[in-house]
C-alpha cells in the first residue's frame, strides 16, 4: 500500500464529475486500500477518488473513534443515494482538500445508499448521524461539489478568504 497525494483547492479536478467504474478489479481494490491508508494518515473520516486525482466514482469512509473502537472501513464503488430523510441535521464539516477550514452544513439526517462493495456485490445500507453526513459529503465530491458549495455566498467567501490567508501564511 502507498500514500496518495491529496489535492487541495483550487485544483480543477475537485470540481469534475467522475465516471462510473465498470467493475471492481485488482486495480480498484488496490486503490481502495491506498485511499484508506491515505485517509487514516491524514487523518480523516472520508476520502473520494477525485481528491487523489482519480476521476472515478469511488469513496472510502470510516467514522469510528479509532482511540476507542476497532476501525470499520467502508469502500463504495458507484455510490448513489436512493433515499434521503425529510429531517435535516446540521453538522460541522471539514475536508482534506480544504485543510483547517470548518463550517456548519445542513444535510438530510438519514440516507440509504446503494453501492458496489470490494467483492463486486451490490449493497444497500441505511445510515444516520455522522456516517450519513460523511457519505453525502464524499458522494458530493464525485459530482464536483465541495462542502463549501452548500454555504451561502457570503459565508463561502469568508471561508475562502480565511483559507487563502492561512495558505499564504
């Protein structure tokens, strides 16, 4: 396994719509492993393929508390939300592609996601809480959407100014 470089804004690949994968082969399984290793090292709780420069529909997530729980990684190929709750939740989100920046984002509180797993099998899973937020955040990446795109233009501009100032140094 190897660590992958994580792209940061304003890299244009982060705004690209990703293409579906036809199957889960050895290359995709290796990519899953490398993305998980990269995510854990960062550290983060989710990572999408476009964040490592690969414009394919693949995400990895693990929202367990690694100090107190055994890791529970999920790798999802071609994930799609097939149901979202009417109930909304506000969660402070951050992103490995926008380091050190956090903002409150409103999303559906529960979701059902359909995806292809590491074995090539179609799965469906219900999620709520932090896992639901993380899955939605990572699927957004596959569609070229960043968490800051969910903010008002005023808030987004404030966040981007803060990020650019921190980046300069």
